[in-house]
C-alpha cells in the first residue's frame, strides 16, 4: 500500500492532462491529484494507473479512464455533504473521488467479488462511504432516497425509472445511455414530474445489467 513521490508526480501529470482535455472543476482535479489510483489496480499493473485509459479489474469489469471519471464527477457539481448515489462501485476509484470531493456516498455493486474486494480496500485508504451494498443497481437504494445526485458508471440501454424517482428536485443524474456506444446523459430534475435532459457525446462503458446477481 505504498504511495511514493513518484506516484504523486504521475498524478500531477495526469491532472495537467485532464485540464488540457477541458476538465475545469478544481474539486474534481484535487481529488484526482490526491487519490492513489495505482492502489485500485493489481500491483502488476501499477505502471498503467496514471495513463488516461480504462483498465480491466476482474469480474469482466473495468476501472474507467480518469478522463471519464473526471467528466462524470464534474457534471454532478458535487457540494460538500451532498448525498450521492453511485451505481457500480467497481474498483471503488470513483467512490473515492466523490468521497474526497466531500460527498456522502451510497454505492451499489452487482458483482460480489468486486463488492468484497472494494469493501476491504476503501477503509484501508481512509475512504468511508456512508453505505456500500451488493445488489441490482437498476433499483437504486430507495431506503436512502432522495439523493442530491446519482452517478451510473455502466452503460444503460435506457434510464431506469427507479433512479429518476430517487432524485431530489434540483438533483442531477449522470448516466451513459446506449447499447454499444453510450451517450453521456445528464438529467436535472426540475419538478416532481419534469426533467431537463442534456447530452455530452459518446463514451464506452461495460453494460449495466438488470437482475443479474
């Protein structure tokens, strides 16, 4: 669990690259500067940790490329103590970014192997989400709703209705929508019944699967 000056140097380079690619939110950039991303990968792959690329993490899942993590995090506009629901805990890296940005994170993972690994890893790094659970992300976490924002880190063929229902008025839902290639989509809940939709170009994610536990 070493984090060296060399790792910090690589993170500084990564942050510079993300700024060049258009990420402006200082809160997001500082979180990425702080979090030892190499500790979320198996040690043999450490050298890949600060490249702007996705990487396999087991159970057929990936750790998203840093740009994607930064882009989604920026769209959420996280404020301190916001209640954020994350669908797809995965390696826990996105969870760590949200936590470091000051969010109270509630996260759901459907792969038991990943859920177990990440549940052990995060506390070792001093990252304490409010709630980690193993389950079907399509259903969200109704017992903890409503949320200030919701982030989905897997590609969904459509926007799950339960997630829309669990968003506060004024809240933001960031989700990649589509089958093979996904369009990054932001929904802002304007009233109980009205949502405003924005689209931000193409991304590629592993699929969000329903009832596949």
